[in-house]
C-alpha cells in the first residue's frame, strides 16, 4: 500500500506520517509513504506510482488541493482521496472528485485511527495465487480461476475458468495444502478438490459446478460437504 501526503507545510506532513506509522504499526500493517510539498510535484511523481491513498491539503501555495485532485482523477479513478484542511467549505467540489473524507485540522489521533479502519475496509484484499510449474514454465494461478482439480496417474489435472486444463506432476497432498487453508476449497474425495465459488448445487452425493462438471463426494464426507457448502453460501450472502 502506497500513501501520498501532499502539504506545503513540512510540520503537517511529518505529523501525519508519524501518526500513520504509529497507527499502522499497531494494526500490524505496513505501507510506503511519499511526501510532497506541492501538488505539481505530486502530479509529476504520480505518473510512475500506483497510489493507494492520497492525503491532500486544500489550501496550498500554487494550485490548491481541489485543482490538483481534478487533474489527478483524470488518470486515477480508484485512489482513496482524503482532503486535509482547516475547513470543509469545499464539500461540493470534494464530492465531484470522489473525496472519501475531510480530515479537518487540527485532528486527533483517534480521528485518524478511525479513518484508517475505513481505509483498510475499502482496500480490496489481493487475490491469492498458487505457484505452478507447467511444462518447465512457472505460473501464478489465481485461486478464483481454479474450478476443480483431480489427481490420477501421479498427475494433477487443474480445470480453470478459461476452460483450460493445466497438468502438473505433484502429490495431491502438497498441491491441496495451500488451497485447504482457504474456505472456498473442499476436498471431495481422495483425489478431487473443488472451488466453492463455482459450485451451483449439491444433491448429497455430488457437486454440480458452473462449468457443467459433476464431482462425486465420498460417502463419509457427504455430511461435511453439505455443511461446508451451506456455510459458504451464507458467508457469500446468498441467504
């Protein structure tokens, strides 16, 4: 996560950065911070950086924060924008550039801590990936693209959302170990694992997947499979 702080007063930049470092340390979260003394310098630097969160002062020498925000939004629509200001008079203009919050100076550490909770809730969790070696080439396969995988003849056959079949030589236990730590995955029998994201139905003996596959569940796992499926649907909000 990269945080940019734009403020023409050095003391304000240092105060904000120091407080963020303390708060994120308490939350066991790391981040990279960039500081800029004016909006023009920030705009130039932002061309080569992926900014996650922007703390932008409104009242600065040169172009003000509203003008900088409008220019920045032309190239970055997703960055979380927080105005740091002595007044919320520019609320309407802030709405036009999709400002997330106004942090009115002087603000307390508790106010900033509450704001960081909201920031973290809005940042999407990076999709997990599975490192695989296929035909001598290494790939990072996103968990969400794995529909199901089967083990037979000492090979793992991985069926993906792109309707491709990746074949690797690996033991079933070592292949499934990282997947089983994710609630989306369920081992149906001694050689098959499925991704619940792609499960359409379960009739007590087999799962129907959205690619048309029917995956049998061993008798001893049938009750657990039903519970896992219901838990996942509830977690996903289908109830």
